[in-house]
C-alpha cells in the first residue's frame, strides 16, 4: 500500500476518529468557556486530572461509566477553582490557567505516587470495548470507520451536536454567547454575568475531564505520566481554528487526528529513509498552517479575557 492508498483506507479513518475523540471533548469544553468570555489555560491539567480520576475509580472497582462521571466531576472542581479566581476576583486568566495546569498535574502525580508507591509498571483495567452499531457497521468503508468505535467516541460526537444546539437554539446558550460578546447586555436582561461565566467554565471543564478520561478508559487501559501529551494546547488552537463554532471545531479535531493517524502509517512506509521526527512533526506543522489560514477570518468573542464587574459599562 502506497502513501496515496493510505488516504482511502478505512482503518486510517477509524484511527483518526479515535484520536479525535478526546480532542473533541476538550475543544468543546474550551469553546464553551471562551464563548462566555473566559480563557481556560488549565485545560492540560484538567485533562490529566480527568484521566487519573476516571481510571482510578475503575481500578478501585467502579463501573466504567462511573469513572466517566468522576472524571467530569474532578474536571468541574478545578474549573470552579479557575472560574472563582478569574471571574469574580478578576485575576489574570493566563497566569491562573497555567497555575491550574501545574497544580492539577502535580496533584495528580503526587496522588498516583501515594496510591502506588512501589509500582514500576502502570496497573491496568478493562477499558471500554468497541461497539458495532447494528446494520450501520456493515456498510462498506463507513461501517468500519464510523460505526465500530467505543461508546465514548459516539458520546463525543453526540456532545458536539448538543453543544451546538445549546449555544444556538436555547436562551441559556444565547446568554453564554452574549456574556462573551457584550456582558453589559446580559446584565441589562437581569441575568447575573458572573454566574453565567462560572457555570460555563465549570461545564466546559467537565467536558475536558471526560476528554482526559477517554485516554485511560477507552484509548488505553492504564494511567501514566504525560499521557495527555499536549492535547489540551491543541484543543485551544482548535477553538480558534473553528472560529468558536462547534461544527468547525469538530472538523478541526478530525483534521488534526487524520494528520496524526496518517503520519503513523507513513513512518511504516518510509521510516527507513526519513527520520521519524519528521513524521512526528507533520500533524503539528500542517495544523499550524491550517490555523494561520483559518484564524485570519476568525471572529473571536469581543469580551474574551476581559473581566466584568456588575454595574460597569
């Protein structure tokens, strides 16, 4: 199979969808937060917490879906901390977000070492197994690529649809979007801007936590250090790539994942002739190029990163 034939391989696109799943959760979470006017740079640490919390819950005998719930709650707890610091207190969103990432990741690693002081290899669990959708999974090409995934992958795509519906079809979604564009207009309607922003950050952080849990409960079967591996920062870039719209952000996540899955297979074809670092760099370089092209036309929330206090205009 040559490089061109790889692009038409169902296994490539099945892998791309798997790789995209945690990015979809994380990107949606960041998008909700930024739509409300709050940049959440704590995403990398929140995903790490979610990955560990979900995995540890299952390792201790909990159900897989309970692990997903615990991961969401752990993510929302750190999201609440970030929101309290940056919304009512008005602290720097950049500094606070990076602090949340460092705090969350360090606390996770410390807890892991407390729980497993003598472990040399990560303990394993039984993760989610692929579930073939009846009838649809038998469709040539599309069946293998789309309908033989794990339940969390299906949940990621459902979440994208729900977030889009929430933001553009509900009064609460309108309040979130307006809080990121013109918070004074939200206040004029008798809605508390502070509450809207805090709830948006908490809800977005819950999705980030689930994105982290995908890695330990679906993609892999154990937790290890640095497993998030920059996915949080990629998600932030995907929000910009998607112009703060769920549909475009979803396509961006799939595009990056396709690049990533493609480079893994290219290594097998040309790895003996080309340094593997070139292939590892490929999805990031192409994503940066796509980000530059798309961001020139992006319309960001006008009140993003701007603190708001009641009564101010």
